[in-house]
């Protein structure tokens, strides 16, 4: 079987005058039940941002990293992070199996070797260094929670010993209660993160400037959005549903359609069991042909019977990574409630916009 392409942070007033009222200083900004931001940057300490995808860890990381050697490891493309958060002075490592990028890249499977070495060098060589490790839940889905917990413990211990600051973030919905409790016990501080946003209401068109969009919905509403997005663009459409029915109701005449089906054969048909290899290979080929290309991943929940949750998340992230690297767009859909809550939570975090 072919190897998968994307494998497995008052003084008293004078008596002769009325007393002067002095307002008390505003308390430091705090998250619910969380510490003040400056407490997170104490050398030798570690903090976990626990919540859905949010700008807050990045904002606080920028505030705390001023003038300090800073390193970010994230599943998001470094160019997108620089654009959104202005992280020009931090070293950025992309957690991705995408091959050929000019960015510094580490695959999740290198967690206990290259990735651990990269983190330790950062903390040991540069005094007072700060580190933000994003996407702990993604690493857990690909490497196993026990492996990630051991990794995080080693990094937290190194930061404590070397007077560094270790920040990390995780999507709690992608972890079990036991896993959340175990992860929280490693960190000195846990800061709840608000948001995100509930899914945005389905608009008439896909919002611009978003290289990856997940539509939480099925049927006509999702197809109308995909149809609108495909107008005037080179489009590859992967679907587990019979293309004939889709074409009868919607205009995808300029799209190359690949049908994931066990029952049919011939041109334009892929076996769904091979979606993580042949399907992703087709996605990469399409996106690498030139900027502006669009990939439509119809019904991600329809792929779940043909592989475990880790494979589905890996496939979706592979497509999103390729779009970010090649200047393309990925629009995916999934029926609400059709996937395990942890799988859906992990998938949602992979996309910049969630509509539904």
C-alpha cells in the first residue's frame, strides 16, 4: 500500500479642602479565572491557553516576547501568521509534512527527535527565551496523546531549568476529559481562551482573503456556496456523492470532478479507501499548477468510514497546507453531527473560517 503523502501562547487631602477622589488603578486584564498577562511571562514558568482557535495567545505572545529570543511552532502557515500577527522578529516553524517549502518545516512525526531538539536548542542557547507551541491537539491526533504529554513535560521542565517561558495552546474539544486534566497538570498556569466565534452564518459568497473555509452544512446551501466560489477559477471538486445529481442542480461545468466511489470505475473515479494518497496527490497537483486554484472537498464526513480520525484530519490539513503554500483556496463541507465531536473540533481548527 502506498505511503501516505502527509503521514502518519491616595494621598490624604488638606483638612481645609474637600478630599480628592483618586480612582484606583485599573486591574490588569484577565481572562476568566486566568492570570494577568504579565504573570505568564515570568521566567521559568509555563502556561497553557485552553480554548478554540483565538487571536489571544498570539497577542499575548507578542506582548511578552518583545526583546526576547522567540520561537513559534504552529500548524498554521508562517506567511499567514506574519500577515495576521506581525511576528517578523520570531523564528517560525511550520508543523506540516508539506515537502518543498522555503519555510522551516517539521512533520508531526518528528516530535520526539527533530522537534524536541529544535526546542531544546532554542531554550539552551538563548537566555530568557520564549516559546509558543500551537496546535497541541493536532500533534496529539497524529502522534498519540501519551507521546505529546511526554514531549510537553520535557519542554516545561527545560523551560523551568533554563529560565525560559513556555506557552502552548490546545483545543479542549479535541481532547477527552482525562487528556485535558493530564495536560493541564503539566503547566504552571492554565488560561481559558474565549471564543471563537460560533460559526459565521452562511453568506451568499465565500468571504475573501480566506485560503481555507469549512462549511458546517450539507445539501443545497453548501453546494450554492461552492458553486459561487468556483465561478471563474480553476477548480478541482472531490466528492463522495454521485456527480450526476450535483451537475443536474448546480453549475460545476468548468470543474474537474473526482468521484470517490467503490461501485464505479473509469476516468474521474477514485477508490475512497485511497483518498489520503490518490486524493491528496490530485489536490497537490491541482494547487501546484498555479496560484488562484480552488479545491472543493465535499462531504468530509463521507470519508470517515474509510480511515480513522487521524487520517481524515491529516488529509484536510494536507490540502489546507498546500493551498496556503501555493496561493490557492480550499473549501470543505461536513454535515453537523456526522463526525465525532473531537474529530470535528480538530477539523474546525484547521480552517481559517468556519461557516454554518
